[in-house]
C-alpha cells in the first residue's frame, strides 16, 4: 500500500507538466540557445527566440548561464517582472527592489514563513488558510514550526471565501495559538475558485482588522476560464482601496514557473513581491537568499512566461495556446453526469475538485487496509483505469461518507 501511495504521490506531483499546454518552441529554443550560444548563428531558429537569448546572455558574466546569479535574481529579469506586474495591474508601479526571484514558490514561501515563525504553545505563530488548501501547505508549515489554522469553505457556495467564517475561525484560534498571517490562493488550489473585487476587499478589511499579513499565492493567474471571469491581483485591489488599507495592509504575493500556462516544474523558478512590509523584511530576505543564489536557467524561462510571443513575431505561430478552458468545461460536464458525483465549475487553475459519495463497501475496505477512503479510491482509479487523481484528504477535506478528489 505504501508503494502504491508513493506512486500516486509522484504522479500527482508531476501532473501539471502533462496537463498544461506550454510554449514549446519559444521556451525550449530560448533555453537551448542560452545553454549553447553557438545557436545564435543558426538562421533556422526563429529570430525573436535568438534575440531573447542574446539579451539574457548579454547580462551574464562571460556570456554564460554557468555563472552565479545576483542574490535576488538577475536585475534584467527582475525589471521585466516589475514591468509585467505593472502592466497586469493597469499601470500601478512595481518596485524592483521589492521583487525577489528564487528557486520556486515553495522556497520563497518557506523563507517568509521562517521569518514569521516564533513561540510555542499558545504563543506559537498560526497561519490562517481556507480549506481545502494546497496539499504541500501542511508539511511546509510543520517544517517551519507554524500552526495550521484551517477555515472551511463550502462546495454549495462555490468555494467562495466567507469572511464571517474567517472571523469566527481566527477568534477561536487565539485560544491555542497566535495567528499572524492569512495564506490564500487566487485562483483557489484545488477548487479553481476566482475571487472578485468585492470578495478580495472584504478579505483585505478582515486582514487589517485582525492585523494579519496577507500571503497570496497567485500561480494560476494566467489560467482563467469562462466568459466574464477576470483575474484581479490582490495588490491591484489593495492599492485601489482607501489609504487606511492601501498604505498599511502588508501583502506578499507569489508566482511561479511550476504552475500556470507553463507548468515547468523541474526548472524551479518563481518570484515574490513585497507590498507595505517593513524595510527589515526585505533586508532579512536578502540575507537568507545570500546563502544560496537562485538558479540562472529558470530566469530566461520566466521571462518567456511573463512576456510570451506576440502576433507578428516569428515564434508566435508555434506558440501553443492553452485549451484549459475547453477541458475544464468538458470535465465539469462529464463529472456532473455521473451518479453520486457533483462538481463546481472551475473558474481558473488546472484542477477540478468533485465530491464523490462513497459506497459502504469501499469505506469498510479502507478501514481494513488502514487507508483513508479517498486514498484507496485513488489507488483504484490508477490500478483499474490508469487515471491519476489526488486524494482530497491531502487538501484537508476528510469526511466519513463522501470524499473529494482533484
């Protein structure tokens, strides 16, 4: 059983690579040229891809990606990230000095959580988060000695964030820990729910009232499905609120190569942006990052992600456009056509998160094997149908007679 579970976990960890459409030609050609600069003279390679690679090699000492990176990322790449953020947010400025590139969202988040970690018992730092949450979060909080404070969302309400429930949860949590942060995903992981402006404003007001720092994972911001659905960043919403909030609520947002339209899990690259944090936070992060400089090769890859080929450029015709919207709608329709299965439509991300009613026989078999019922169900999907799905219990969803899978 442990061997089967390990097999499922490994496949789930790499699932985004096979499910997400990628910019094969532009991304992989740019990386190939960066690694082997002789290809700059190869006219069979699209000119715009070679120019991208040349611009990056020009800022590398000796024109080689085999060098150490600047502590918070190559200045050229960090500036490109700032330009992307500003364009995304309708012209709101982004300060390159508050942007940190490192080896993926998990590493960035881990550094921030380490800064928050303190105390024990009733004074142990707590992190409030909507449930279901990313399956990697509990282990990350455990590693950084932080207390997980889950706040349940309801499928019947479309997995929307309920600030009344947040207030109730944080009040109860103060009896056994010291909540200092709210971790939230937008789009939701694994629910795919996308918050609108009104919802985000209420969360920001909640964070201000409870003096919580907002940790926002926005790694699926470029995976938005359906008509009328729009992604708004928490930064944009925050800075367009009154000064009471825009100048005082602390926010750290995260984005990554491993998710979204690229799904480049193995390249390990991502960035975070600090808003309204004390200057000491940025200085301390620079110290922590100085012990191990970020990898170089993911940086030109991230530049492709935030600045993909545009119409008229040679690489554009072969740039693979995402089919996630069609796939998400089709998956939603098929799942809801099945007996004892219900699913909310996905607004964003790459996951669907359906609820399955469990037969009594499966529940009893799981008890005999010492497994959660949803884990046994996932094993059955893999063994009998060759389909890999993730157990909802990994996302905090544990129930007696039904389960969720992603």
